[in-house]
C-alpha cells in the first residue's frame, strides 16, 4: 500500500501520540532504505561530514555539500519528511544569510524543512526563517557544531541552572515557530519535563524515552562508523564486519582466479572466436 508523503502538520499532530521515528540519510540508497522502512523523518545531518566525508567534525561541512547530499536523499524518498541541517556558518553570521541559505536548501536541496542548532540565542533567526515560509526544526542540548564551547561532547543540563536554560531554549524555539525540536544528550528526566512543557514534538537522541520521537545516525545504528560509538547508540546490526569479510573474500578469489567464474562471465560462439584468430 502506497503511503502518502508526510507533512509538517502530520509531524506536529504526533505530539503525545505514536512516537516519531527519525534516522539520518546521506545519499540515494540510504534514502530509499530509510523510506522503505517507513521511517517518518529522513534527516540529512551535517554528521555526514564525519561518517561519509571523513572530516574530524561537523564544522567543516559546506552549504554545497549539504545541498548535494540533500538532493540525493530526496531522490530516494517518497514518504518521509526530509529535514536538512543548516551547516555551521550558514545561519549564524547574519539574518539575511540565514534566510538565503535556508531557501537554498529547499530550492536546490529539495528539502522539506531545515534544522538549526541553538536556543534563545538563535530564536530571532529561526523566527525570521519561519516568516520566510521555511519550516524549521530546532536542536538544543549538545549541539555538535558548537561542542567545543560546551566543553566537548558531554551531557548537557545536569544542574538545575543549566536545565532551566535548556527549558528556556525550548520555549524560545517553540515561540519562534519551530515545528519540532531535537534534544541531544540531556538527562532523561529533563527531556521528559521539556517535552511536557512545550506544545511541539521533541525528538530525542541520548535524551531518554520520554520524548515524542527518537533519532539516530544510521551509520551508528548499523555499525558502519567505527571511530567511536556514543553511549546512547544501540547498534541493531554490525554490517561493517560483514562488508569487511566480503571484501576480503573478493580479494582472495581474484588472486586465486576463482572469480570471475563461468557463471559471472559472457560467452561467444566458438566459430566467431575461430574467425577472429584467423585474422592474425
């Protein structure tokens, strides 16, 4: 049965309903796989800089790279809502730049919405993007683009004061017009409290079960990225090991001439080969 394309109102209406499933996707094959699984949101995350492009962080990712990968994912998706990250520097230099770059991600990248990191400090910019007719997903807690200023990849909001700041961030983004907010690496009780305090869906990543949805980096989920695995990641497969074994077997069969065999080769009539040999 063909499923209709999910919309922003569909996601909003899932508040306090069936939890929203979100996975990253970075190209056409992964977009197709995520969509075929019935995942609600395909997130073209700037995490692609690390897991696909080999950068040491997400800060290095450019607008052109995000547009390139977003277009590829969209080609593979029919059902899921496609949300594309605004890379570092594309929205925090000026409001006109933020609106222009968000517009590019929709027009050129074909995304359905954009994601912006930051809370109170980014609320005015988020509001301007929303006023321009562009749906925005917020992202607070551990924000990878500014992880250095947060003291590294650490859990956020552990003190009452820090927790209050995150609640303020969430409320500011809600007021600015975000249709949902990603809560990353914050204590589960705080995430549940924020979820109950705002009227838009929360999407947790390392934020416990009390959110309105969950997101993981797909390369972490299937065991394709081995530099490090955050505590909050559950590996549902370890295909990195299967791929490594397959490649090793291929190398062995090439060197032993076991591949290609007759089943994986093309033939021609013997008389035609004889004619060729007579030409010399």
